[in-house]
């Protein structure tokens, strides 16, 4: 069996910015002294006059991005998720969200797979923060292929967008014919009848692995990839829930305020369904390798399999 190709979504973020920079002369990139890590350094190399290092001043960077958007630029502001959303939340809310400006936020190093950097850098609350801002689009790609599509869609869209990228290399699962990306639309990757697994980001890969193991035990799991958490594809999720009767959400994020909350909100309003939420269970992360942390917090394929199996059979 051939080895699965793995690429970090932050790599695709940087490369796609260069691709789009050639087509859009108004595209500019801002960074907070982390260009090498966020991969915006490749844009800086190609377009040095359109890359601005704002230093370790993320709040100020968001204000600069807001100003640039008002003079016709398409600014992409980038930093680690912890700093881009946590440290600069007020500026994003008041200077970008409230006037609904055309600013894109590319946040890398999200979730516990930041690894050894530990709890201070493992942002498991960013989706919750960005979801709460009126008019903010929130996207969380499952692999490098989808990350590139997210960036392209964000640049074409007029309005504020939050994009979430990771540090670690993750399996490429969307390099297939027929793959189609549309902002706000989920993708059924595997049809099933016994349970629906609604996953986002790197947990899509874990969900697919879990579905394979469940199938071997006679449990048919439908797997839905939700790359756009806001706006949420409610119709797709509700229709699947009506078919299977049970829903599991899976995310590398707190179960509070993220995909799990969004799905529960949608189902409770239109199709009350039993839901199990897989994610960070109201705790902080810790230092360790990305792989070890995924296993400890039950976010790897085997962890998702065990949780779904217990949920379906209990």
C-alpha cells in the first residue's frame, strides 16, 4: 500500500497567496513577525513591496489591514491563531467586522497540533470567537488541496473572512477527480445510514478512518466534510440527520462554540437529534508531539472510532 501524502495546510496558504498575487495586484499581505512560520514569506519573496511586517503587534496589524481595505486593497493579515484572534479580537470586531470590511485573516498554528509549544499557543477557541462576529465567514480546510480552495474563495469574496490553518503535515484526501469546493457548502465524502459524522479540518481524515473501522463491524457511517463553519450548510446536515437519526461532530477545537455548537444549534431548531461532540472537552492543551496529543484527546482515527461506536451502540 502506498504511503499517504501529507502536507501542512499552512504550506498551501503561502503558495496560493503567491498564485493569487500574480492575478490580483491589489492583494497585499501583512504579518506579525512570523512570516517564516505562517508561510507568507514566500509571498514576501515574490512581492516584497506588497508584504508588510507589522512586528509583534497583532492588534495594530488588524487596524492597518482595515485601513488598506478602505483604499481598495485586499489585505490578508496573518499570524498564529492564538494571536490573530485572541490578542486582536477587539480590533477584528470593531475595525473589520462592524464596518464589514474586505479583510482576510489567515491564522496558522491552530488547535492542539501546534504540539510542543504547549497550551499558551494551542488555540482551541478561535472558531468560537470568529463565529460570534456578525458577517464573518469562517473556513477550516481538511487538507492542503482544500486550503488552497479556501484562500481562492476568500479572495474572490467581498467581506471579512477567517481562515484556519495548521502547523503539522496532514493527509491529503481531496486530490481526486470530481472534487468541488463551494464556500458555505458541505461535502458528503461517504454515505451511510446508521450515524452521521460531521467533521471539519484535520478531523475529516480521522472521521474517514473511523468510518472504515466502523464499516468492518457493520456500522454504516455517513461522513460530511464541513470546510465552511459559517455560513453553515444546515440543509445538508439536517437531511443527513433525518436519515441516520444520530450525529457526531468532530473538530480540533473546543466543543464549546465551534462546529459542535453550530451543528447543535441548527439541529435543535429544525430537527432535534441526539448529538455527540468530539473535540477538546473544556480543557487546555499541553506540550507534546502533535500525534501524541491527537491520541490523548481522542482526535485520531482510532479515538473517533471508539467514541462513535460507543455512541451508536449504547
